[in-house]
C-alpha cells in the first residue's frame, strides 16, 4: 500500500455535479447529490449496495439519464446532451467495469487496440489492420500494466487480475480525460486488488487523469484515494480528503436507521 496520497493542487475542475437526482420509477436512486472533482484527483465512492454509487457513476457519462440536476463533465452538459454529444463525451470518458468486458477470443493487444477505435474512420478486424503507430501505442500501454509479454495471448486465458489490467490498458488507449471505474476489484483476491488500485493511482498521478471509482473495501479506499465520498440511500453523507481520515469515520457511512429503533445501527460492509 502506498504512502497516504497528498492533496491535489490546482483549480482545474473536470466534473461538476449540482443537485443530481435519479429516479427509476418510484425508486429514488440518487437524491440531490452535488460533487466537484478536479484534474488528477482519485475519488472513491463508498456505500452499501443500493446506495447509489453505480447509478451516480453512470449518470456522469450518460449511461443513465438524470432525472434532474446539472451534470457537467469535461465541459459537456451530460444532463441535456444529444446522442451525438454523448458520443463525443464518451471519447473523453473511459469506463472500467467489474467484469472486464474484454473480447475473450482475441488477443490482449487487439483488445487494447479497441480502445482507439474512436480515432479511426472505420472498423478494423485483427491487430495487423491497425496503423503501426497505434500498435506501438497499445504495446506501450500493455507494458505500462506489466503485460507486454502477453500481448498475443488470448484474453480469456488470463487470470482475473490480468484481464482487469488489460481493461485498464484498453481505457488508456482511449486517451481519456476522466476514468470511471465501477467496482474494478470486486472479483479479485486481495493481492490482485492491491495491484489494480496501485496501477490506477499511478495513472492518476503520472498522467494527470481524473478517476472516480466505486469500491466496497474501506481499507483500499483509505490507502489509495485522495478523497472519499460516502453515499447512503442515495444521499451524500461524507466528502473528505483521506488525509487524517480514520477508518471509524468512514465506517459511519454504513450506518442505517432501523425503523424499530430510535438510534442508527451499523451493518457490516456487504460485497456485491
């Protein structure tokens, strides 16, 4: 685990959310949340399952349309964007999923190259159909995640931790300004989870990439995040730098009010 991250300097606002509300029918998933995130900041969203973490993340790139509120990401008003505007936004916003979403039958190299398709005018089939400069760039990204020697291996032959690192390399190939990661280590063992979080932290600092990541693991959040945002029942209940933040303070996010009691009760962290 790295030394405690230092606060991020600068006023380069990349994500601005004001009064975001998202409903699914009668279910209120996100309830009047406001949030600002700056360049080269790694923010972790914590909370129980169903607290609104993933919904908030998906509202940032338009996978979910917000019900009300302002959502501005890298200068794009996501909450009122057209389809063409959302396509432009998604070229600047990478997304790393819990289950990797790699194409298993093709090589790691070609999976990473898929991240660069937005820069090409037509689809490509096979790694050799991509420009040489792009193949070299994809290899550099695989080297960055420690997998250059597996570039020509089928993706579905890799371990879970290796597949997630390929997924990160694919996202870097996209050249994003913002990276959204939804439970990127939920299916990994503790050692591989640490490797992936360390990689995200390095990319954030060295590439000045803004990262918002949902997690269930409090210790990982404290170890790698610059800042922790806690959600409970769709509402923001914590927004603090990790400098000086204690585990006990973070665990208060997981308190729930028992309707049969007058005082809150604390439940254990539940993993998806």
